[in-house]
C-alpha cells in the first residue's frame, strides 16, 4: 500500500499521484486507470474519496469514463497520434 504522509487531503494526494503517472506515461493515452476499488486497495482510501479523485481527473480533462468499462486516459493535446500520411 502506498503511504500518504503529508497534511494535504488524501484525495488531493492520490489525485496528484495519478496525474503524475499519466504525465510520465505510466498510464498511456487510451489505457485504463485503476478503479475506485483499486485505489482503495493501493492507497487505503475510502470509496467516496476514490470517487472524488475520479471526478477531479475528469474535470482536469485527463480521463473519461465509459460506464461498465472503466476510466481511461485521454489523448493529451501535445501528443501526436500516428498517421498514415
């Protein structure tokens, strides 16, 4: 389990960790990110806290959620998709 140690709210700490994983490419565009339950298991946060993290990531434009499928990293504006041209 990842230890959250500073004085900031737990949801903010997890939000920053997931954002950094997206920015670093650990979670590449189009890949599924951990679910709320997986966030609970990794960080020891409550389900409601995990839902707040997901809402914040969606508000940041970093992920989108497909009901019944999960949440996925969006293509970042500076990333160039492959083309056949």
